C-alpha cells in the first residue's frame, strides 16, 4: 500500500480506527467478520472468537432466523464470508447480521473516511488483523531440518539462521528477475511453513521457483560449510485450503499471520517420514479448481525455469535448470509419476510424489531430491509410517 497517497487526515482516521478495533478486540476475545463504509465512519460486525465454531457445528440456523440449515451449509456460509475482501455493501452487511443474529457496531471517526483505493485498502488490511480469513486455494511450502533435536542449541540457531538466509537469498534473486514472491512464514520449531501472500494466476508457480532456489542455495552452502552450521533439509510443496489468523501478542495482534487447516496438515503428514534431502509434491489434483494435476503443474514449472538461466548461485551462473516428478517405471511406461502413499498414525493415507531437480553450471551439476534408485527402498518406510 502506497502510504504517500494517503493524506494526513486519513492517516489519522486509520490510527483512530486501529485504536477502536484494538479495544473491541479485547486481546482476542472478539473477532471482526466484515465491515462497510459509512459517511461518518464504519459499520463492523464483531463476534466472540468461539462464535464461528459454535455456528458451524450447529445443525440449525441462527436463533430467530426462519428455516433450518445443516452444519455443512453453515460452515460453507462462514467460509464464503471470511474469504476474499471483507468490505460489504450496507444491505449485505445487515443481511449477514440478521442471519447470524448479531448487531453491527458503529465506529465513528473524527473526519469522513475517504473512499479512495489507498484508504479502503488500508482499512481492509487493518480489519484482517482482527479477524480470521479462509483461503480455498494456495500453495504452501514446508521446510524441515533433519535431526534438529540432536544438535546443540548453538547449532540449532545457526541452522535456522542459515535456512532463513537461503529464503532471503532466493527472494532477492527472483526479485532481480522481476519475480516478486511476497512470502510469509511461520516457524514449526525446526523449520518453516512458507506461502506467497499474493494470490494471482502465477503465485503458485512463483512459489515453486522460490522452493527450487532455496534448496539450491542450501545445498551449495552445505557443501562449502564446516561443522553443523548449515542444515540438511527435507521439503514439501502442496496446494490446498487453509485458515489464516493473527494471534494475540500482549495487547496487540501479531504482525505476522499463522495458517492452519487442510494444506498445512497434509504437508506435515507427508513430511513426517520423508527422508533427509527428499523433496515431495502433494497430490493436489482434487484440491484445485481447474483440476490441474501435480504432474502437469511441475511440467509447466519446468518449462518456465528458463527465465532463471544465467542467474548466479554462489558465483556460478546457472546454464540450465530442470525439474520433474520421479517416473513410475512399472506403470504407463514411465509416463506416470511414482506415487508415494504415507499412512499417518490415525490410519489416514496421504498421497505425494517425489520431486527431483538439476542445476547445471559450467563445470558442475547440482542435483536435488531423492534419486530414483533410492526412492523404492524409502517408499516402504513411508507406507509404514502409521506404525509409529
């Protein structure tokens, strides 16, 4: 958001709005669902933090509302409500309030709120920090440091810092090529969930390129390092749905968001028994709107890696870069990818594919991921993961 396009008066309005929202938020006791513009300020719908769970679990509509909805319909309604833009029209906001049996809250501002793109965008950003969002389709990465608990505290700190540097380095290199991966991350303790804040037609592919560069930077740094300062990582890429929220920190919501839901759970299950150095791609064919398969997605990403040729990694220009899913030599003549089934401790199966990549430099070749000859032996342990 271009803050210079917002007048001093409107910046004062935004500060006043933040102060009022913080008071109504009450350390996370209440959350904001939606809002609408008003000549004198804003109309906002607040509900207690437990309201959405109770409403989605209920098999009937809200009290006082005619008709009966199933809990699935209630959940679908809430998901739609907290997806995308939170600003609603006045009539729509009051219809939402009636269905949920809650009263809108009026927030009066000292000066009229300007309906410019910059001001409305800033209001939207502020509102999101005090609520929960649902994203039905987004690519997410999971980086995990192998054997993290076996290292000393100093080594653990060094390895996390090294992985963070690899992510920052990948961001800078892509940015220099005109690819802006506005990535966000949240720590798992021994790694990170990473996603692209932006959602547009190329955001998933750009995050995939980001993954390849992070892995390459990590591998080159590990080859040049001594001791246990650079981690051996395993990684997974998947596309699916999730909720995004900002947790309470002291008297304010955190600046950085957290994600929970289907895609982070799937990533964690896939990676739980993945071998050190292995890279997995989830089977997201059923979780994307256009029905694109994981195989088609990786093939497309491989075709756009030419845009990275000539990029220098640790002083070495990349002459060629390719990536692929390990083929299944026993099915379809190798045209189909080798599918790995991970059975978790609950007996649920999670399907994924083994990703391989190759960076060719002038005098060397860097390979990433688990090689095909190692894959078959590792697949057996993955399938038996539920025994642990």
